[in-house]
C-alpha cells in the first residue's frame, strides 16, 4: 500500500513541512480482534478488586446461641450472624481479588498500530514539529491547540485530545495537567486504549519517530 503523506504543523498552526508515514506501521490496517484484546486487558488491569463482604465467621458478635436447640417450637439457630438473619454474614459475596492478566506483547503492538491507523483513516492524526511554549503556563499550552483549530472555544462540546511527546519534563507536565480535554503521554508508553478514547491524536515529529521504532520491530 502507498504510504500516506501528512503535513507537519508548528505551534502557531502553520504548515511547515510534510512527512511520509512509514508503510510498515501505517498500512491502513485495523485489526479489531487485537484492539478488543488489548483494550480489555488495559481495563482489567486498572481494576482495583477491593470489593469485600464478611462471611458469618467474620461478622462481629454472634457467639452465643440465641435459644436452646429444642423445646421452644422455633427453628434451630446456632448464631445471630447466620446469613438468614439481619446483620448476618453474606453468602458467596465478593472478596478482594486481582483482575489483571497478560497477553502476548505482539498483540499489544498490533493493537496500538491498528489504533494509530484508525486515527489516520479518520483524519484525526496531527503532527507537530515540536511542542515548545513560551512559559510553562496553561494559557500558552491552550494557545497551541487553538492555533491547530482544536477546542478553540467556538464549539460547545470539546473534543478529547491525546498529546504524545518524546519526553516530558516537570514544567511542561504542570502546564498540561489542568487542561480538561487533554490526555498526554510519552510515545514509549502509549497504549491503544488512550489512543481510541480520545477523538484527536496530536504527536510531535520526534515522538512519531520513537513510536515507529517501537512498532516496526
């Protein structure tokens, strides 16, 4: 398949160059099976698994037999913490558990590659020459997205955006973390879930290089 050529923009929103995407990564193929497995894996690994209930042996109290075994005319009872009683234990309730599991790393890479191809196919893939702002302030970071005509305040509903960088220093992190429509990550740690969760994908040229190196192995 012929490689796609995309424009490269600067932080002022002006087209300054173009780049031919690596055809071994950006071949237009979207593997839905791999995406399904990788997204389920990510979401399962995010689960805390802290839900817990107490069995009749764990509930406080209930040591004394409520009434004698025979002669009262009532059903026999050994403890006030029986699951049949109010304030009793829970039968087959949830207990803390680990929901995490693994899949082959190859499937994860295929899924991420498919997610990136999906963004290119949807024209939601934007390449920046770099992401340098005058000062580490939110207003300067917002100005970049406004220049790219992403969430410039003219629309009521804001598009969710994922920004992928080659490196992330503390100052830049402080200027990005309070932007409500933005998720950000470094290219080496990108995953298919965050790529697909956000409508637009903005990636710097150097981050794209590292992303391609990671995926073409």
